[in-house]
C-alpha cells in the first residue's frame, strides 16, 4: 500500500487506475482543516458551515448578487441561497431588490458584519502564516502562482459542467 502512495506522490502512476498525483488530496486536506478550525472559531458568532466565506465576499463586494457570489465561490445557487438565508437571519447581511430586474437581489453587509470582518481577516491571516511556516517569500509566491494556475485550469471544466446543467 505504501508503494502505491509513494508512486502517486511522485506522479508515477503506471496505468489509468493509478493516481497521478496526491496534490488534490493535499489541497483538500488543507481546505478541510481550515474549514473545521474556522467553524469552531466562528461558532460563537453563529457562523457555521463556511458561512464566513460568503460573508467576507459580501463585505469585499457590497451589492454583489447571488449568481455572482455563487460563481465567485464556485458553489451552486442552492448552497448560496441557504448560506445567505442564515446570514440574513443572524443580521449579517441585508438585501435590496434590483431596480431593473425585480427577481434579482443585491447583498450588503450590515454593521454587524462590517465590525466582524477585520476579525475574520485576522483569522485568515493566521491560517496563511501557519500554512506558509518555513516557506521562503519566493516559495510563497510560487505556491500562490501554481495554485492560481490550477484554479484557472479547473475553472474551465467547472464552467463547461455548469453550462451543461443550465
């Protein structure tokens, strides 16, 4: 079993049933760890299951609509709607109807959200510091650049899939 894992880590899969790389598993592990830590950290603010991610984007882009937010976070509209509903109930977000398209709502942070936003960013910066411990500045830039490229590559597949579900 260890031989299989080592081959995958090194990108030496022999056939179609061999995993070519462990990189996506590592990215997933990092994401799940941060998600779990964040869910515990933000529990006292009644933010759960990643709602803080939606909240930060609304604070950073006041007036964003549900569709734009869904695309930005690469989640489906149902997930976004559920998260926004909880944020509305907890008075973190307010929404206003679009003047031209009455079906569309624009999302804005409340004062409660704006006051919490710096704390969320501070926590995110702590995660960044922990993740990059022992990395040189050049390695940090390279890691960001490579992950950004991976994101751009997979986004093409995501867009095709989402387009086929429309």
